[in-house]
C-alpha cells in the first residue's frame, strides 16, 4: 500500500493524485465503516485501520518500525502524523492563539497539511525538495528564508533521507525564531547507541538491506538527541503515554513506542 502510494505520488500530477486519493479514501472508508478506531485528523471512525510500514529486519529494530495496522482508511494519515497533531493540539497554544504562528512543514502529507492550513492562527508554508504536494521547493540543507523566521517547524521522518543531516539541522535551527520549537522526528534504533551511516553504500538495494529503506542513508541511534543539541537545540522528549492510557492510544491509532523530539531555540 505504502509503496504503491509513493509510486503514484511521483508519477501523477499533484492535483490529480489528491483527487484519486480522496476517491479511493471514500470507498475505503465505507468498507471499513465502524466505531472501534477514530482518526483524530479527519475525525472519522472505523472498524479497522489499514497496514503500513516495512517488515524487514532493520525496520523491526526501530522505534515505530515494522509492519503495523495504523493507517487511516479515509485520509491515509499515518500514526506519526496523528501523534504530532495530538501534541500540537493538547500541549501547545498554536491552534488557540490570536497571534499568527509562522509554521514550516517539511515533506507534508495531504491530510495533515489540510488540517494545519484550516487554522486561522497558523501562517502555513509547506516545502519539499521534490513532492508536488508541497507549496514550494525547499532543500533543507539550504533553506531560502531569513534567520529567525518561523515560530514552528515540523520535520517528520525526513532527516534520515538527507546526506548532510548536520547541515540540515543547522539550517532548521537558523530559520527557527528564538522561543520557537521544531518537531524533529526520525526512526531511531532500539539497539544502536550511536547513529550508523556509511556513505559508501549507494545502491537502493544495499541501502534497504543496511538502513531499512531504499532512500534512507542512516539509522539513528540513542545519540540523536545529542546530535540536535550539538547544533544549538534544547531538546525535550514527549511520551504520549503520560497523557493517554493504552486504550486511548490504540483507539486513535497512535504508536505507543514513538517519542517526540521537540527542539527549542532559547530566547
């Protein structure tokens, strides 16, 4: 399912892809009609969620890796997007403020982009180096915005695709305003103390074997927090289990293992 979606996203024009996705989601949601699960992004309920993830050996060693039933049948939001939305809605004031927050969303999914854009308190910009779903083209190792420009940045499972991730982290820190925060999610190995990367590995097949996915260039380890701190971020960790019980986490299709990494820029 995921691989077919990524293939169609690259093959089809953005508007046509979105229309096709919405049509598929409509019929899919009828098939999955029920009340056991609820998607907090689109607000719909279902008797089951759809499969996502990659079930190879490397993916299974990651926090939030492997095959799991968490994809929304209607809006196709992933568990990691819903987790970020839960945090923004319940632990920040950006949806309630009378002052607009400038928000940069890197590599957006359509459903999450639509929800964020619907809030009058958010001045929303999305960017991607190649996706037609984004508003503008952005290379996160060279972001064409002034210093201290954005109040909030969402960079959700992107840095593992970027060769010079330290440069990307420095750029994200540079464009973030003092007092602002960035949600900087990556897949993190449960087993590695230090991040593993080997730039002699260049073939898609070997990258999938070593890093879990053909377009990944590293596996982050427990030193990820330190890597963010080294470019200037103050890092906070958010564990959804502190706010929701196991039944709620399951109902909303969230990943009980994933911890949010919140990078802050001091005033």
